[in-house]
């Protein structure tokens, strides 16, 4: 009777866990990637705008510096998260249909985000190196080009957001394409206006083409122009959606999954080493659990092997911190589980439902 009760509890817990991923709507890797794409489409131009406000101020504001650094770190984290979600979403479509087309557009966005992040990081490094040298020429030049910088960034923000919204359905119709072409033209006009204003202001201020004192301003305005051109180029790439590069899921194709050189890799970090070490650990746990030890370990118990399976790790050598964290999680989980089992372990139906909910 106890075995039947345990099976029912496990079934209820598994059912609730599966239902939570499907209701009220499915939680898929592709939907997660689309959500991150929308966040990035807003965050990238916003970071540039914060950067602009910082540089157009009279003095370097340390609080604004911290905000920009935090924004750059967040961009890097979200970009890495989107790449993982795009890769994982292959199992949701097997590389076929509309969902695969969405994955291709998101992959194109991911490549562009990485390039944009590198551009922002380089511009920020130049800014930090020159932040103590702001002078009268800096304030005069930046005050003249600031409206044109913000015009280009806002036009790019509008275009980028529309590109992501249009591409996330896996297709771009004629109406969407026409609007994107119009937005591309606005971005290009704003970029040309910025470049013209920058050079004209330098000429009015009688500044040489290459001025060591204004390296920061040159670098920043050039980065903004490159960013605007990059957004326009990305939009043009999406318009020609059928010619986007195919996603290479596995280097060498799917046959690489059965590469004997990788499967039977005998290096310390290889698969064969991982299988042998953890196989021996699980077999030893089964032997100990089978024979038991006096009153301390009950014979014919799989608890030890189940606990050992939760501590499987591919790490080789010193992994003390992670292993201690795993042990902490297993011990706390075991103790808390035993406490709840003693509280709700009888055969009443509502106690069984409570156990199933706790297992979930």
C-alpha cells in the first residue's frame, strides 16, 4: 500500500510540474528568446542614449558611469542568454517550418547585438581613459552635435524595435517591408546629418582633422554613426529574410553527434572518463544500499544511489565550491522532504495532494 501511495505522490508531482510549463501558455525556449530579443532591442539604443547624456554633461558624473557599466553588463548577460535559448529551441522545431525561420532571424539579431556590444565597450573604454580631460572644446562640440546624435539614436531605436517585432513571426510582408524601407531612410538621413554637423562644427571651431585633445569626441561620434549604419544594415538583411545564413546547429552536421573520437575521448575532461567515474560511484552506492549497515543504513534501499545521482558532475579535479553547494542542496532537500513526509505521510487523500504539491 505504501508503494502505491508513493507512486501516486510522484505522479501528481510530475503532472503539476509538466502542467506548469504548458499552462496558461507553453514556456518554450523560442518564446524566451523572442522575449529577450525585445528587451535587447530596447536596451541597446537606451544605453547609447545614456552614454550620450553622460558625455554631453559639463563634467563626468560617477553615478552615470556606474549606470552605464551596469547596463553594459546586463547587455552582455542577455545576449549570452539569447544565444543559449536559440540553440535550445532547435528541439522545439527540429529545424523546420516557421519556428526555424524565427530562429534564423533571431540568430541574425544575436550576431548584430554582439557587434554592437563590442562597439559600445570600445567607445566606453575610450571615454573612461579620457574622462578627466573634458574642456571647453568638448562642451562646445558636444552641445552642437547632441541633437543630431539623439535624432539618429531615436530613429535607430524605432527601426530596431520594428524589425524585431516584424521578424519574430517568421515572415515580413509587403506592408512591413515598405515601412522598414521608410524607417531605414530616416536612419540614414539622421546618420548623414550627424556626420555633416560634426565636420562642420569642427571646421567652425578651427579644429584639425585629427586632434589629440578630441579623440574621445571623434571616437564617440564615429561609434554612433557606425551604430546607425549597423541598424540600417540589419534591417536590410531582414528584408531579404530568405537569404539569411542557415543556423549550423552542430559543427560538422548531425553526424558529428556520433563522432567516436568525442564519445570515447579518454582525456581527463572527456565523456569516457565522466562515464567511468560516475558509473563506479553509482555502483558502489547500489552495493552499500543493497547490504546496508546495521541500523544506520536499511538494506535494499536505493536512497544512497539516488542521492549520488544528484551529485553527478563532469568537473575534473578541484571543484570544492560547487560540490559543497550540491551537498548543501541535497542535505537540505532530504531533511525538509523527510519532515514533510512525516507530517503528511498518512493515507488521507488531502495529505497525498499536499505531498504531490510539495514534490512539484
